[in-house]
């Protein structure tokens, strides 16, 4: 079993935030596992999974709270103990692109929820099309499909939904 600390941090965009976070993690003798960090508007957002023993994680949590107060960061932490389970689930990557309109994420996430499929990772982006400046939306997600699913039928239903929503999409196994 591994001990983890899940860290969620939001701050006004400024140089050096990643360095400050990783320095505290190193000083607490912990290790960064998974992490996602990005600029959202004028803010910086980070979510990290940090490994360590119970005492190391408590020390880190205390240091992070002190930093958050000093720097006016919005911080949330949660300790978690888990054991990695090897399953017979299959991993797939889904990509989609379309002219931006409300409801895209909701429709796709609801489709996977109704199909009892777990979304493991999701990232999306708004941008303007190169020559027309049309507002566009793209997303990528990694999903975990239970082995009992009939993949060709699932893909057929997914692509039917994408056609209804006018999404260009892919649905591929991750090797």
C-alpha cells in the first residue's frame, strides 16, 4: 500500500510557483507521482499526487498550508491510501474537435457515465480557427473500459452521438 497526498492549488499567475511547490515536496522527502499544471485565464492551477510515508506527508501538508497563507494561494489537500489494482479493464483514448458550443463536455461525460465507463484523464481547450477565427473546442480523454463491454457496439454508439453533435472524433486503444 502506498500513502498519497492529493494537492490542488490555484494561484494568481506568477513565475516560480512550480519551483516553490516542488522544493517543498523535495524537502519533505516526498515524490511527485502524477501531476497536471496549467494556466487557466489569468490563474495557475495545479493538481498533484505526491507519494511518501505518513509523517512525510503530514510535514508536507503543513508546509503547503504555510506557503498558501503567505502567497494567497487557494489550497486543498487530501491524504489517500491506495493499492494499485491490476484489472482486466482496457484503456482507450478519445479525441474530439468541433466548433465551440455549450454542452459538449456534459454530453460526452454523460455518455460514458451511462455506459459505466470511467474517465481517467480529460483535457480540453478553446481556440480560434486559423483562417476564419471561428471559436473551436477540442478535447482529449483517457477512458477505462470494463472488459465486459463489446467495443465495436460501444464505438458505434459513440460515433453516432458525435455525428449528432457534429464532432470530429477518434476512439483508439492505448497500447
